[in-house]
C-alpha cells in the first residue's frame, strides 16, 4: 500500500494539569475532543495564524479530523471497552453537550420548551406563549 500521508499515528505530550484543564474546557466550549483541539492549535500555530488563505492544506486533509474518531481514540486511551460501553460513553458525552447547548440557547432566548408542542421550539420575535 503506497504511503499517501493519510495514515494516523499517536502523538503524546505532557503539560501541567492546569494547562490540560484549560485546554479541555476550551475544547468543550468549541464542541471538540481534546485531540481535535490540540491538533487544531498545532495546525494554527504552524500556519502562523495566517487566516488569509481559505485553501485546505495539501492533500485535502481536514486538520480538525473526524470528531467521532477522535472521541473514540480519547476514550480507548483510558481503558479498553466493549461496543456497548463505547456507545454508552459516547451517548453520555453527546447528552451532556446537548444539555449544555439547550441551556445556552434558552439563556439567549432562542429556544424554549413548549408543553403544548411536546418539546423544544424556536422562540419567535412575536412569541406570546
């Protein structure tokens, strides 16, 4: 199989605990895994924060990668898990992110829960309910 530069490899780094906590919080705010966040930071640093070019890097690879793949790798780096355990961990992470997103949208008065409609609805400018 020819080496086309798309094979993945593990890279590890050690940072102070406070730094990891800050990066994790920032990654969570952006809806990214820790791997995705660090990879994006490194890519941005290597480009020197040159935002002038909208062209993707050579090879067309996405520096953010696949969020689900990154989440699986992060989870499995901690412990081996069965299929059902993986699904449970990934679903739990998604539920937490969805709960946070809905809370933020409700705080911004963009979404609300409507018993009449049986779920969450968009808030209209002239919404009197």
